[in-house]
């Protein structure tokens, strides 16, 4: 079903039946050109509505958990799309882009990245109970002292294929900190699940995995273990990077592709008004990126990292996160209630895009 009308004019029904077509097949057919193109894909269903500044989706035993930035709530999503509060993350001080940001789940615990006063921190809490009655246990700090500010807080957390916890941090407005290996700002960090520093990290005794980042907000891996990250640029270029241990990605000396051997260039770059990339997911054949200012889902084929296609441009507003759920279904999180978007009735929401 082609998306021919704006979302404000015609919302998909709350329990719409998805068109019987393979989304990834359509995406693959449209990924042959190096120029971004718009394609027609089945309309997603509006599965969850009424979220308040949501930021991240993670799964626990098949149950979706959602973070809300300003309320600091963690919600669970039932099979019918209804939500209930699992708990509130204590000590969160929302402001600007800060608050409760990324979630990850590992070995029955939920990990959260949140802003608390002048710092960002990662904590872990056991998930107690079963679906429909989940609650949070006591918090244990994984890492704190990450610089915080009104902008550039990073905030995405995820477990890699090596079982380690990866954390994206922004420069918190201190541009030079991104090049300072003694600072946690403007980095991608790598820790053990309990907060220890792995022996094989690139800098001895340091959680820093890569540096020279401005505000990375998406990380994901392909089946070969390649790590990808999205990054907000300043005014010129947003980026998709392949992350190498110990790599310097150039900020603030360079932005986008600089062809300077001192830094690692992005594999693809976009103007901020067409991008502002946040959460991302990797399928067997594609990188799927949620974009805020660009209000679109961008698809980058793994076999050609210089190519891309675009879906739903302007249809659903700002897109904060995209994850892959059971059966390969895409869960797409909108972010129109964050003060920068234009909320439609029912926003914010989770959209689900299925496969046949």
C-alpha cells in the first residue's frame, strides 16, 4: 500500500492489517542507486499511542520496554498495544535533550542511560515479575561521570555480539573533550556488563572504544560483527560510521568526509535537514536508521554502504528509534512531543511494519 497522503491527513488504523508484501524485498529492489530515492512500502500500523517524549525501545523476553525522556518512566507494551508503568528511574533531571534516554536488556536486567544533574550515568536494575506485572529492582551504577548538558548527551546503549556494553556519549557542548582521551564526552565506551574495563579495550585501563564524536545516538552490528554508528554533525554533515577500536572520527577538527588520513571518514553523510540520525537497527541485508529532523526512515544496504533509500518522508514526523522485534517486524518510535516536533493526535506512538 503506497503512502500517498500525509500522516496528519490519514493515519493508519490502530490495528490495521499490513499489506502482504515483503518490506525488505521492496527495500532491496530500491537500493540499487547511489542516490537516495523514495519507495512505496506497506503502511505501518499505529500500534501504541499516547507516549510522552519516548526515546528508546528494548526487549525483555519478547516484551517491549520503552523509555520516556521527561517522565523518567519505563513502560511495558502488552500484546494489544496497551502500556503499563514498570517503574520510574530515580534521580533523573530532564532538561533540553537530557533525561531518561537509552535502554538495553541483558541477563534479566534493564540498563538505563539517564541525566542526573551535571552528569549522565548508566545503571542496571533487575526486572522482577512476568509480562503484565514487571517491576524494577534496586539500582546498581555501571558508570557515572559522563558529561551532561542541555544538548549533545549521546545516550544510546546496546550489548554487542561480544557480550560487552557499548555506550554513546556526546560532547555536552565541550567540543575539545571529544579528542581528550581522559574525558568520557564525545566517545563510544565499552564496558563489561558490571562496569569493568575489558582487557582488550584499545586504550589500557580506559572505557574508551572510539573517540572524536560529536553526538552519536545509534549503534548496531551486522552478522559479521561490524559495528555501525550514527552521528549528529554541527551544521554541515550528519554521518554513518563504521566503528573501529581506537578510531578517531575527527570531531571537532572535521565534520563529514574530510579525506584526512589522521581521521576515519564516515561511509555516508547527509545534510542535517534531511537526516539528524538517531536509533538504528541492522537486518540481514540492510541498516535501518530513524531520523529526527529529516522525518524519514533511511535504508542503507550492507553490500553498498554508499547507497540509500528513504521511506515515509514527512509522513509520521520525527523518528527517534527503530528496532527489530519478533518475526523481523520493525518497531519505529516517533518523537514529536519533545518540543521540536508538531504532534498529531495520538502522538507519540510506536509504528509497526511487518513482513509477510
